[in-house]
């Protein structure tokens, strides 16, 4: 039966549709039927307080603070919540199963918290590594970014390309920054440099990936770059 080895036989999205027909979604937290995360449980998620994503001092509208700004290409980094509990489960479902439904829920959650503050931006997804994208058959950050752009009625511009790197788990932020140098490039010659960019990704760990992406865009003449992320791993990662 195909369920034994779904990824090898059916493309991910088709498999997801069949799976949904066999077993409609139920809320991962309370098992209510109809959605991966029901409305009541969505309201239970505790958002991160507005702060600098790098040092976690309190700032307004998730601005990168003036100290961290000296070493950052980003103006603000909005993060929905910590990478734990329900949010972690939801992100992993987006990655490994039921990608479309999960991306839709995550985009809704982002929209609920941040739509009022992101109306001037163009949405640019941070591409997943080519290797991981081949393994999964889709790019989860793009799924989330595309849905967010559509729901918020913002231009979606898939202009960043990413080449492969050797990924070292547990590398410090400085090592990660070195590993990532030059992995992004910008597609297209007539890009809109003046509209502020909102980079979208799922999880931020050391911040090296969003910094390198922002640095690449700034070097190409984009005036203002910020980021929007679903979750952040523990602040400890920044103290290395
Ligand atoms: Zn629920
Ligand atoms: Zn800071």
C-alpha cells in the first residue's frame, strides 16, 4: 500500500491531498476536527514580546537595536514565537507532512500578529538549501511567504537564489556567517530597490542566514531590508 512509502511513490503535494481525503485534519493540540490548529488553540500561542532579535533587549516594532545594528544589515526582525511546543510541532509538520495546510496556518498566525506593520513591504522568501529542497520536493519558507503575501495583498518576489554549502551543526554564529558568505545571489535586472524588503523564513537560529541574505540585497542596492520569521530558537544561540 502506498502509505508504507509515500514519498517514494507520490509527489508530496498529491500525497497530502490523498492523505487529507483519508483523514481530515484535526487540531494537533485539542483534536478538534477541521484544521491543523483550531481557532481556540491559535489564541493560546504566546507571541514573543517586541525586542531586538539579536540581543533581546526591548525595542519597538522589533527594531534591531542601535548596538546590534552596527553589525547587521537588517532594520527589524519580527518573530512570532519561540521554537518550542505547538509552534515547533507546526513548523515540523510544514516541513515533513501536510505542507500546504501547515503553511497556511503559519501564514495566518503571522498575519494576525504583524499584518498591521507590514503593509509597505515586498515579500522575498529565503530559499531553503538546494539539497533540502530536493529531499522534500518543496521549499517550506516559500510556501509560507507566498501565502503571507497573498493574504496580506503584498507583492511576492522570489528573487533570491541559494547555492549549497557544507552545513556544520552547532557552528557558532561567526562560523555560520563565514560558511554562508556568498551563497545568495539576486535574480533579475529590474528589481524594485525602493520598496522595503521583508525577508520571510521559518526558523531563525544563529541569524547568520537572514543576515547574509540581507547583506546580499543591500549590496545589490536594495535600500531597506527587514525580516519576518515564524520562530526563534532559544536566545542562548546568540551568546556564542
Ligand atoms: Zn485546538
Ligand atoms: Zn540588539
